[in-house]
C-alpha cells in the first residue's frame, strides 16, 4: 500500500517534473496486485480491497493535473477491462451485491468514465505550459470503456448493487445507501453521455463496433430492467424524498438518450423505417443525378472545345502607337487595362455565362462553418433500439410527465442546491421533445378528441400558468446574459413552438369537448395579452446573424414565427382582431431631485432603483403582421431560403415561403427584396426549378419569386434610379417608396402638421461658448443691416435693469418703514421682481420679434422667453428669475461685440448658424378635473392622475389664494373708507397750517417727477409702458439715473388676481398610458415666493396655476 502523502517528486534534466515517469511504476504495481488470469479464470489478489482504495487515492491526483496523467496511465494499463470488470463479475455478478469490493469497482468505473467538458478543459489550459496537451487519447479511452461495460453481465451486476439500498424502508436507510444509488445512476449517465464514432462503411470491424454502442446501451438498459427503475424514480408516486433527490439526474439521463433521435422519426412505424429510409436515399440520389445530367457534357466533347473570351474590348491597343516608338524595338508588356483574351476549353461555355465558367477555376475561399445544432446529435440507432425508446417515451408521457415536471419546477423555483444552470436547458429541451412526440403520436393515430389513449390530460402540466411563466423568464434571462445564451434561447423557442401547436390542437374544430376549447381560448388570450411571446418571435428572427447562432436556431425561429402568425390570423378572424397587449418598459431613475447638469450622483444622496412600467396597448393582427416587414427579418428569411437544397422536407420550404408571402404580398413590402444579392438568389432558384420536387410549397416559391421580379421591373420602369438603390440595404423604411405599401389615411390625418407660419429657427453650431454665440448672432444681425434690432435689445436690457434696481430699492425702503403699518390694514409684503413684458414700439419690431430667426436667437441667448408659442404674434418677456446682475453682464457682452466684432477668420457669421428642427403645431387643450370622474378612467390613467394630484398638492401648499390674502374684502373696504374720511376731517381742521399730504410728524411725502410720454409714438394694443406709483410714464434714462426714494405706504387697494408665469423649463410628469397624452405645463403665479431664486431652482420647482378657489388644476403645456 502507498503512503497518503503520495510519491516523491523527481525532476528531469531540464528542471521540469515528469509526472508520468514517477506515477507509472507505482500504478503498475498496484494494478498487478489486484489479481490476474489463472487457469482460464480471473483470480482476485489477496489485498484487492486495499489496492482498490489505493487506485482511488491515485485518481485524486488528477484534480490538480491538467494533463490527466493518472487517467492516461490507467488507460495504458487497461485496468478497467482487464481488472475492474472481472472483479465486479466475480463479486456482484455472483450475488455478492453488497460486497465492498464491487462497490469500490463501481466507484472507480464512474470516475474513469466521467464526461470531459472540452470547452472548460481548454479554457483552463496554459498557453505555454500545456502547449502539447492532447485529449484525443482520453476520448478514445472513454469509447473503449463504454464498449467494455456493455459486455454481457456487467450492467446486470451494477443493477444488482443498486437493489438492496432501494429495498430498505425509509427508517432503515443510511447515508451510504443513497451514495451507492447515486454512484450507479451517475455511471449510467456517463455511458449515455459518451458519443459513438460516426458510422462509415470504410471503418474496420472494431471501429464499426464503436459506432453502434448507443444501440447496445439502450438494449442492455431494457434487458436489465433499468428503464423501469428510471421511470419509477421519475414518477415518484410515493413522494419519497430519497427518489426526489435524483430527479435532476434522471432528467439528464433521459435528455442524453432522447436527443439522439427526432421525435417525428421515433413516432413512425419502426417496422417500416428501413423501407422509408431506403426510399428517401434513392430519391436524394435521383435528384443528384438529374442535377449532374443537366450540367454534364455531351458526346461531342471528344472533339474538344476552345473559346476565346476578350475582356475590356473598348481599350484595345493600337499598333500605330507601337510603331511610333520604333518599329524595330520589342513591344513593351501590355498593361492590365488592355484587352487580353482568355481561352476556355469547357464546352459549357457555349451555353453558360463566361463568368461562371471562369469562377470554376478560382480558388474557393473557405467560409466559416455554421454549427448545425448544439442541442442534439445523430445517434446511429437500430430498429430494435428505436422501438425500445418508443415504448419508453410512451410510458414516460403516460405515467411520469406531469409529476416529474411539477417536481422539477418546484425544486427550481425553490432554488435547491442540486439545481444547476444546465438543468434549466435540459428541462426545456426534454419538455419540447416529449410534447413533439405527443403531438406526433396524436396525428399518427388520428385522435379527434381530448380523451382516450392520447388525451390532453397526459401533458396538462405545460398548460399551467407557473410553467409558462418560468419558460418566459428563462428566455428573458438568456437574452439579458452577456454573452447571450443562444442555446438555451433556442430550447425555449422550440418549447414555445410546441406549446402553440398544442394550443392550436386543443382549439381545433374536431375537438368535441367544450372545456378544452375554452381552455385553449383562455391560453391564447393570456399569451397575447402577456406580449412576451410576440416579442420573442419577432426578436429571434431579427437578431439572427450567420455564424453566431446555429442553423437549428434559425429553423426554430422561423417555425415559431410561422406558427404564431398562423394562430393569430385564425384567432383574429374568430374574435374580431382587437385585443389589449401588455408592454413592459424598464425605466431607470437617477438621483432624486437631480437636474440635467447633475449627472453624477452624490454618495450620500438616495439613488432610486430601476423599475418596470407596464402599459396596455391595442393589438391588431394587421399591425403585428406589418411589424414583420423589417429588413433584418428579410435577411434572416433569405439566409434560410439560400439553403433550400438542404431542406429535409417540404415543410421547411412551406414555412419560409409563408413568411415571405406575408411580407411581400399581405404587408405589401416587396421593396424589401429589391437588392442585388436577393435578385441573384432568385436567379439561382429559377435556374433550379426544374429539379424541384413536384410539391406545392416549391410551386408557391416559384410563383412568389416571379411576382417579386415583376414588381421590381415595374418599379424600375417608373423610377430608373432603383437600379442604383438595389445596391444598398433597404432599412429604415427605404423600401416603402418602391413598394405598393400605402400609409394609413387615418394616421396621416391625426398627425400634427408642421408649423410653417414662421421661418425656421436657427441655432449656433456646436463647439462655441455662450459669449461666442452672442457675438456670432450680433455679427449676423449687423451683416444683414439690422443694427437697430441689436440696439433695441440693449434698450430692453437697460429698462429691465432699471426696473429691477428700483424694485429692489423700494423693497429696502419699505423694510425700514415700520411705524404703524399694522394699524393701517393688511401687513406690507415684500415686492418681488415680476416678469417684464417687452413692448413693441412699432409693427416692424413686432414682426422682427415674431419672424426674424436671428433676433429670436438673440432673445433666447439673453434669456428672454415667449408667453404663447401658438400665437400669431409672439409676445416676449423677461422672466423674473433673471437677476439684474445677469442682465447687466449680458448688456456688457453685447456692447463689447459691437465695439470689437468677433473674429470670424474672414468668413461670414451666418455660415456658423444651422437650422433647428421644425416642431409640430399643437393646440392647447384645457382639462377640468371636475368634469371627469375617476370611475370613467382606465386603470393606467388613474395612476397618472393620482400622481399628478400629489405633485400639485406639494406645490400648492406654498401658494395662497389671492382672494384669501386680506380676509374679508367688505370689512377691509369699510376700514379704508373710514381712514379716508378721518384724513379729510384732519385736513379741514388743519387748514393752511400744514398740507394734507404731510404726516403729523412733519415729514413731507416726496413726489416723483413726471415724465411726458413720447409724442408721436403710436400706441399698440397690448403695449406696456413702465409707470411710476402716480401712474405717469417714466423715461429709460431717468430710471437708470434715479435713486431709491423714501415714500409713505400707499393706500391699500384690492390686488388683482395673479397672472400665470411660464417657467423656463417644464417639469416632466410620469407618462400617461392614454394615447397622445397632452404635455403638462409648469405655471405659477407672478410674484409667488417660488419664483424667487436662480433659474435652476425655478425650473426644478413645480407650481400650478390657480384659476379659481378650491382644487388646483394643471393646464396643458404647449411645445
């Protein structure tokens, strides 16, 4: 026996450790001690039990060895066929099923046949150290191990080992009993995993035996009753927890056994299978011969053929050019552009194109190979093995399908430790395989009811809501993974396809059971309302890329789209075609209260997680069918059609032709096929149409191709430029102008017309600062001769600055005057800066402010805003949020660029401007909350309305109604009247001693100077001129030079209702689920406390307008 520490490491001459040279003598001595042949029979060694333990310890050395040195030495010593199997037959084969030596042999056999994941093994290899690693020897050893274990009596002995632990009761079992069963089941899994050699008539006898091992395995499992044991564990009718622990292992075993054969082939009569296969091969051979005969040479070939092909006939060399250079000199070599003949000796060049004949001589560049199928494999099974698998599949569906599926789904949802990621893939594939087999057996026996031998109750578990939700969830997770799990997505697509076929069978008119029809209608409605199946069918076709996904994935995607569209078309004819569909959108939220400039969230601030928003949209089959008129889907269909020679049956052609017909004919999108590559494919198809089978799908293909070609030549006769467009892709709707598709008149009528009242607005090109933009606009207006408009802008800025300074000074004076204000009525309030509406002195300036794009750009740069975007004459104003300091800085910038124009490098300022995208003109929509009730709104509208009311309330708590500022208005007016009478009596008593305007303290009220209004200036409707407290007009210069004065508190009068002030940036509310929801404005009263502050704070605060007492109403914004 060896030490637990292992052998001593010995270094070679080059410093590297030679594990093979060290371990082979040790392993050989242990193997020799196991036993040997004596007298024609195998005799066990004296220390066979200890030697088996030593071999197991040596096997663990490979856990840290990428070269698998121990496994290679075990194969070189042939320990499994020469020693382990004879020991197993001598112990368990003779009834000693509980012998520890037999169990140790089974344990070693399981370890030696463990599957090798080549992808993972290659990832773990080091590029330098493991450069010479070769796994071919290990894979070959597995094949020979499988052949040795399938010898008579071996599986029977292994089955005998597993029976004693299973026969014990629940209370009598020990942990070792479960381990023994687990080892034997894993050994069966390993044998099913090992792939046979591909069948070939040129193989030797020994190699031919290795190509039919799967057949032997299936026959051995049937003879030893192992299949019945596996079905018993899968059914688990007694709900035994021991058996439930191996359901994932049973899943993998049946997955490995069933994936080697198609369900449709297994459902046929296996006795007739050899005959059908022979007919299929003969038909393929006959078709190949016809293709060769069409291109073969005739009997006249013996005379030979020589054809001269001249290229570039328009660029012939002229002999006169050579004679001019000297007739005696040798002519130089002709350039490549001159004409040179090509000699062809093929007789086919007489009838075929010269280009195709020359292509035969070209070296064909190797293309990237496409993966056929990553889920299945082709096992060479005999008729006997197929019959056994047919019986096993039938018994599995009848006795195990529903409980096995529900138990596994429960473990997956509970996230048991035994569940791996690959178990999800295996469950999807096995369910798809069994459903396809079930439907094939129903079609074979022509079952026309829901009961009987193949009733729908046998597979009822797949129609449960939990199962469908899990399938859709796995597919969604496969798409979200990076990189995407295309294999699992393929299994999900195939599973959904069989589910749709099952629902279609349940809703068939041949089913007499009304309960099944109702269940099928409910399933169809739920799948349509869910919307994910519709999106999966569309995205699986759209995202296909040749070389990325397998060809089986392409076939599965086309099959799903074909079945889904067919089912929806049938459903729309019966139900009317309109339904609601859920649309899930992932909305990511940033930091709470973050503005546009704050893109980086603070660590201390709260960050909201992403949430899903679900909306309902109206679904119609015509719109969904029109959605498939997509350029990428057309590319997928043409990629599939290009492999028409490899189609196994006419059903493949029927599916792709059906989808192309929906695009080109029903959706009127034949322009998608107006491409050079597509036309070349159609030419090849028409050239091979004589060799097509005489079946209807191939006839439909030829008719469809002819139709598309007729439409193409008809379109090119109307627009010859299509010949150039055929060289470019037809994405982004470019195909519509060349197709018979017509837009929906109703949609065109509803779409808002572009606003063409004013010239389009302009903007400064990117890359310039704010001051440079102002300089460019000032230079543009100066170049156009509109210097007076710049000066007018300066006057507006000066006037606004003066008003802001006066208001600020009055605010300071009133803050100091606190004599007896409380006795004079309502308390005095601070005067907030208000919006200054810009007056238009004449019609010329009004027209310029409305239609001159350069002046409008200047106004926007100096932070002027528009009151009403849809008005016929735009009214600009200076918002209260713009401070006097900002206006003063803007005025200085304009003056600077007028004195020193911006350096344009010799170019024009107008060249630095570009047109802005013209918006749409939409009417203002006023809504009244009192006019509508919550009961009449949909659920999605209620949520949006509730959220809107919540935001209104948060803003309204800072706003007081103007009618409530002074309490009772009648009592207030009475007090004012009494004060006026008292003041009159006091003036009469004083006489001439003091003026009536003087206070008792002797301070005389100062009166501001009156400024005469400008004579000759035309008054315009809506014109506002700044006035002082006495109501007289004031001049701009006087306002600039004036200083704040002290004044008495004026007589309080009723203040007018606050007018709405348009915010600089509107607050966006949550989107409404209703179609075309009107945008929400951001309005607030002038002089409101919310209006104070900078522009950013004003734009981030939501304030509603208060049109009346009571509940505030949010008006709709206009873009």
